């Protein structure tokens, strides 16, 4: 009799435990139950380093990161143009690529890293433009020059370089190519 009662109680406990489980996985973003603050946001657009940081306002960060690249230009180009003009005191005309504000921001607002399958892969080398990115490409200086350098790349010399001209360690000649962090 005692064995039957233990078996019955065990069965009831197991039933209660299993019935409280749920197969519902709604993939909700995890939040702090006390404040509602979001712990993590999936995805971050970083095709071109610094572009989202510089041109996407705080109120638009989550929307930008969730936008598929094919619609980014339509969704964000005008905001990028406004920000570009603000950075240049309303005097932005064109850059060393010959792109006016609208054309340039049309390119940058689609935050993807293009890759050339047939030519040289580089962020910018004076001839090839946004055909990919080599490890030693100085993407921040290129971006600053395109934003502040004007039609000849020489305007605003104090704003066209971060003055970090090389990696602190040599890149490897074999995969994974990046230098060890320490």
C-alpha cells in the first residue's frame, strides 16, 4: 500500500512538473523583468565601419539594424544627407569620388560590405572604390576623407584622418591573417 501511495504521489508530481512546461518559444527579446530594459538586440549592421555610428541617430539604431539592406537607402538616405550636411556646416558639395550628398549617402545608407569577385578587393586605393576590404585598408581615414575632404580630399585636413596609420602588429600571412590581440 505504501508503495502505491509513493508511486501515485510521484506520478502526480511528475504530471504537475510536465504540465507547467511549454513548447511556446516566441523568440522574444529578453528584458529585465523589473525595468523592462532590453538585454540584447539581435543583429548590428556594420558593413562599413563607423557609418552607422556616425549617421544613424540613437532613435533609429534598432530600426536600422533590423532593416534589410535592399531597403536601407530608401529608408535612411534623407536622414544621412541631413546629418552629412550638418557635419559640414551645410556646405557639403561632393567628395573625391565626385558624389554629391544625395548620391554619396545613397551608397553609404546601404550598409553592406561589397566584395569584388574579379578585381582588387579594397575599401579605397585611389582607383578601386568599395570593392571589399583588405585588412590593411584604413577604412576610418577613407570614410573621414569622403565625409570631410571635399572634391579634392584636401578640405578640412584636421578632420580627414584619425592618425592611426597602421596596425600595432603585422598581419599574418596565413589564415586567420589577423594578428594576435596581445
